[in-house]
């Protein structure tokens, strides 16, 4: 296909852990702040919430502790328009927790997720009835790092050959070095990423995992099997490689408050564009527009521009995208 393969239009199912998150205010230190803000943080639920914002029917499957933080997470994701009916409540294990520590232009993240409810998720999640009508199932590389049962979930999901799957599988590498034993992530994530229909990876991630000298085209040589390979080059551009063609669209120029969550937002925007069938470059633009909304806030989930502005940005002539799509009203 000249404009690239795309999945059939339909609901999306996102599977993975979401935690409660604590963070000081934007200009405060974790050591001295008197108050911490409570929010939710999870790659897969971030994608789900942005998909819901964009009007895509979406479910999130996971497990939470039968505790106050678990109830808060479930309510927050559900309030965004995501179906949370398949989220399990575990009376014996807690909801995971993360704490953000702003340090200059970067944010350190401390995880408290050992033995969390979601860490015992396994392949039986794939039996949920919501997958029967799914067009896309979205997974990330965070899940296989959490436990052996979580890894089995992802491995089993990707074990069926693409031509035999009832739905497309989207996989975001989402490498979190702190979660992996030394020298294990590179081979596991490469194998999983190469089995998906749609794979997302940051160029910096690929360089850290596989070879510091990689360029986007080199990543495609490493991951040859995805129908679509999406290589994100920071705030510069994103390139999608199909079977025969590739497409590159530069990122919007956006003031960055905090980068956390932007990759998830991009994935949601891009998947939405694919499902709506508007063409690969339009899907890339919608990914950039959605990512910019995450970059402008301290949480993982920021408000999208209004529908009129999104349409104006999507409809810009190619030569005007870079010069005019710079965040101005």
C-alpha cells in the first residue's frame, strides 16, 4: 500500500500497570515541599486516556490493590472515558506508587511497586472478552520487566503470527533501565518489539539498548518484521517505516514543562490517525499534536487543543507545518 498498512477501525485495548504518583509543585524540591500532588501514572493507561480524548473506544486491563490509591487510580482513568470494567481488584497486594523528584531540567522517578497487584498479571488477561472485538491491543516494554508472569503475558500475546491474530498488536519499547536486571533488557525487548504489528521506539532508547551509533534506518534493519516501525527522534522528528516506504514528519516546536508521558501521548495520536484512515503523514501529525499536550503539563495527561485547532494543524500544507505549527493560537 502506497500510504502504508493500517489496522481495521475498531476499539483498542491497553494492558499494563498504572500507579498512583506523588510529585511536588513545578518549582519545588521533593526534600522541602510541604505538599505533594497526587496523580496517576502508567504508560498504557496514558495511551488509553488520550485515545478516549480523541474519540476512540478504549478499554484498560490491569489490576489494582483494594485500597484508597487503587480506587483513586480507577476513578481517574474511568473519568477520562476509558472502560475500566476489566480492571481487577486485589485484596492482598497494594497499588503501585511512584514519586517524582524534579532535578533541574530532568525528573528522577522512584518506584515503589514491589509485589504490586499488577505485578502478578499473567496470560489469562488475554481471555478478557474485550479482546474479542478489539482492533488493536497496546502493550509496552514495562510489563515484561515487572515479573515472570507479566513477561509471559506479553510473550503469549505476541506468540501468534501476525497473519493469524484477531487484532493488531501495538508495542512501545518503553525501556525503563531500573526495572531490568543487568544485561537482560536488550535481547528481550528486541525480540518482543520485532514480533509486533506496530512498534514504537525512541532513537535514544534504541541507541542505549542496541548500538550508540544507530540512525533511524539502522533501527529498521534491526526490527524488520513490524508492519509499521515508528522511530521517535526526540523533539526533532518521527519516522515511520512500512514494508516499502517511510514517512518523516518534524515535531511541533513546544515549550517543555515535563517530558514524561509525551511518548504515550504520541502513540495514542498516531494510533488514532491510523484507525481513522487519514494517511500516514496525517497520523504522524496527530501524534505530534497529542504529544505536545503532554509536554506542556507536569502530569502525564494534559488537555488537547480544541477540535478546530487540531483540524487546522492537520490540514496545513506540508511546507507550512514546520513554520506555522509552533504552538501559537
